[in-house]
C-alpha cells in the first residue's frame, strides 16, 4: 500500500449483473452509493462503508466494492480490505481490474495473515460455507476462498448441505499464507432390509452394484433410493 492517506472515490456506474437488476434495486443501490459518498466527504468513514456495502448488496458492482476496499485501507483495517478485495477480484470484469486487484492482494498480503485457498472436499455443487472462529459471526464466503485474518490461532468451520459440519484449527503469522483443507463427510441414513427367506442380494437399481445380503443394514446418502432385492428361484422385489 504505497500511500494510505490518498483516496480517490470511484464513481459507481450501476450496471446489470448477470442476473438483470430490478429497477427498484438499481435505484436503491444508487441512493445508497450517493449516501456513502456524502458520508465519506464528511469523514464518517465507517458509516460510508455501511452504505457502500448496502449498495453492493442491491446490485453487485466492482466500482462500489473498490470504494469499500479503499476505505478499509484508509482506516488501516487491512483484513477487511483484503477480504473485500477478494470479492472485487471475483467480479472484476476487465484485465485491468484483475491486474489492479492482484496487485492490491500482494500489497495487503504483507500486512495480514492469510488462510489461502480454503477448500472443502465436497462436490462442487455443494461448496461449503466458511466461518472463522465462531459461526455466529457470519459467513466469510464459500470455499474455495482466500481469507485474511489477524495473526494467531483460529478455527475454520465449514458447512454444506447434506454433509457433516467440520472444524479445523490453524495458526498463521502476519505475511504468511497458509493452505487449509477441510474434508466434510457426507450425512448418511440407515436402511434395514429383511427378507423371507433371508440371504437375498440387495442391489442399487441404477448401477447394479451389490450392496449386501439380507438381513442387511445399509448406510446411504439422503435421497430417493431405488433398491432391488433378488434371490435365485424367487421373484425380485
């Protein structure tokens, strides 16, 4: 960060995101941005950030996020600046924006501790939501993601639908980038199958895979399951 006192307020041009913004959302976003700009001119920086963030939540816009990042830098809240810069990079629309965002990432990374590339070993469709230290503090985003924290010991909590929650402890230093990986085991349900006579083979109807013989106790993922029970000389069920 070459000059922490210089700050250029970036005008927000509210353009439609991939999901077309409603007219009322765009109007609200513009109003929040203008209020944030006025609060910034008055030196009320924390309040300005609140308005900028409210504008971003109405209509995601890289210029608004850049204002959030730069105001946090001005306030020397470098962890917050780093994390919002990650949001900026996730929506950057041009090579110039990406280049500037990567440059800021490098500068800010020297001032913070980074949990780098937090990822969870779950299917891509079920990327885990991440929390630092306490879930009640709110999510810091979805895996995989870089997360800036203060140097020291931290707990990373990962949650995903149909998976067990998991927590890992990590210690990280300022200017250090530490990779974190969390494996979330799938939630399983129990199915007990009996047959008369016993000894029938239980198969997955979709794959034909043999799952066991009756009496069987199977651990299966929560979902609609179609099983076939068959025994030579008897009608399959």
